[in-house]
C-alpha cells in the first residue's frame, strides 16, 4: 500500500481549554480499517468526564465569556477558526482518511473544503439575524428575541467525522452556546484536533469541549445529563431512539435527530441522457463506500429503460476503484470495522438467498490487506420487500427495482420507514414537480444526486429524524430559544 505521512495524534479529552486523560485512566484502541492495525489509544471518557465537561461549559455560558459577546465578536473568532482549519487541511484530511478509511482525495477535495465553508458561512450569519417587534398597540412594546439555548451536546457519527462536527459546532457556537462534543469512538482524532484549533483561534476555555468515549458510557451520560439543554445526534435510528428515551427520563432536553436512510432514485421512462443518470446512480450508491445516510441504494427504474440503464451502471461501476485510501486514485476505501464488514457481506448474502441477482461485485475485496474492503455491488431483480431494499446496509450496495407507471414508482419509493433523501430523473417538468412533491423526503433532487449545499437545510422525515435541521440558517434555530419580552407603555 502507498505510504502517507502520519500526523501527530491528539488522544486525550479536551475539557475547559486543556487536554486531560479520562478520569478513570481507561483508554480504547482506534484502528486503521485499511489494514486492521491499531492507530492509537484514545482516552475513554465516561460519566465523570462528561460531568466535568458539562460543568466547564455551564460555567463558560453563565459568566458570558462567549454567550454575551456581540455577534460580530463571535463571528471574528469563528472566521479565524475556519482559516486555521484551512491552513491545517492536509493534516485533518489525513486524520479522517486514516481513521475512517475515507479516500484521501475525498477528504482533501470534499470533506475539508466543505468543513471550512460551513464554518465561514455560518459565522458570517452571526450578525445578520434580526430579532423582531410584535405589531402591538401604543400601550405596549412586544419584542421577540433570539437567545442561545445554553449547553449543547453533539454526538457525532463516524462516516464524516470532521464535516459532521462542523455541521453542529458552527451553528451552536456561532449562536453563543457552549458545546460538549462526543465523537464516534471509531473516529475521534480530527474532532480532538478541532478543539485545539478552536482554542488557538480564540475560543474561550470551556466553550468547546471534546469527550471521546463509548456510546453506552460517554454518549448515554450526555443524553441523561441534567445540565445539557439540547442534544444533536447524527447516527442510526436505533441509537436516536435511545436519546429520546434519555431526554424523557432526565430533563426533557431538546433533541435533534438525523438518523438513517434508504434513499430511492426514481428513473422515469423519459429520463434524459442515461449515461449521466448512471453516473449519478453510481455516485449516489458508492461514494464514501456507501457509508452515507443519503446513500442512493434503491434504484427504482421504469421497466422500459431498465436494461439500458443497468448496462450503463455496470460499466460505471468499473470506474469505482477499490484500494488503499491513501492512494489519490482510490474511490472506495474499506468499511469502517470488521463487524461492519460482516454486516454488509451478510446483506449481500441475504440478497442472493431472497432471489435477487448480483450483476456486478458481491464479494469481499483485497482480503490479504488485513482491511475491510467490499466490492461495489449491484443487484437486479429486487423486490421492495427484500431485506436489501428495506434495511440500511451502509455499504456500496445498489438494488434495482422496476416499475410500470409513475404512480407505482412513487409508491415504491415512499414504501420505506425512512425519508432523508430521494432523487427523480425525468425530462418532463410536470413529472419532476409532481414527483418532487410526492416523494416523502427532507431533500429531493431532480436529475442529479445532491444533498444541496450549506445554504439549504438538511434533515429527514419519518424515521430519518426530526427536531431540527443541519446546514442553512435553519441550523442556528435549533440552538436558540425565542423569548417574548412584553413592555407595558404608559399613555
């Protein structure tokens, strides 16, 4: 395998402006999924460390060292942080590539630039959001003001480590909150480094804290903590349900969930340029190894164009090279860990048993590497009742399902517990508008696979989550409270 320069690892918790080991002294191993070998030992934070981080965050919030700074002052610090992320882009890209198995080209050209863009765009909004005045009579003045919610917890996924940290940290901090972040135990390194850069940018002690640790210990402690005012979680629907339970059993903290998906890509009979459609379908299904909540894993295609489209998708699959993530030519790296590899291969085996046909891929790749690689895989002959069509696989697996008329295609697309993303391909404007309105998903793209950009809100319907949105100005709303101030005026 190609050799990359290994950056310095920060492996302790970052609490109240300083690195510290876990109070218990415990550590856990993070590994390189491309080799199966250990990378580092990370501080295993638990309830004691969470309590220390929340206490530091509360003290910082209450004394106003950040929460009562003017929006413009906060903006200046956040922009400085964006500059520092950009200046350290290569180091941060390598951290995510090494620990998550992400292709280094994706980290350099997508994840890190998007992280910088997120911090800059949200920061610029800090002093451009206005409060409002109610239309009262002369006897009163009614002010509606926006205030930071307080101490925010962010529990991150492992598939986009630094970018997901940005989606939550940028709006939460820009709004004036204090923040405690628990990165995924499989991918802690870049988030810990982010906290160090935030301190260098001028963020006061206690405002951004990072507590690495395991879900049942550090994650649950955050979910149940009486000092946390709001919690934002990205990850599986199963774990999202736990955070709702934790909130109900503690202080009814606000909970924002962005959970799983099983995104349909509906290809109508009149879809233009099937080569372009196939390119989008392959990208939607295989980018980030399919370890993506919006993975376009269900291709729902009109019977009249199924064969032509499938031939093109198979041809495009050959362009998705599996290999060492440090190689700039690699497009598909490893699955995140050995249990996840077993899960993905289990779904592929289940698809075969249930009667679907593998038209390309279907096997483990590069077994001699010690890593957790899977071939990009395309199934045909899939029925929407099969497990590969119902369950979130989180791997590079596409299922092809046929339909005979528009109503049937849209019904199949909506026949899922999830509703995060959907796409429709058609050359007819009326069809595009009808489909976009009919598809039950938080984001619908037309003639493309797209999650929008930082300007547009991102979140799902149904079991894909609720409670708020990442990205866009809407991302700030979930970290603020609106207060009415009613002033009586003497005549």
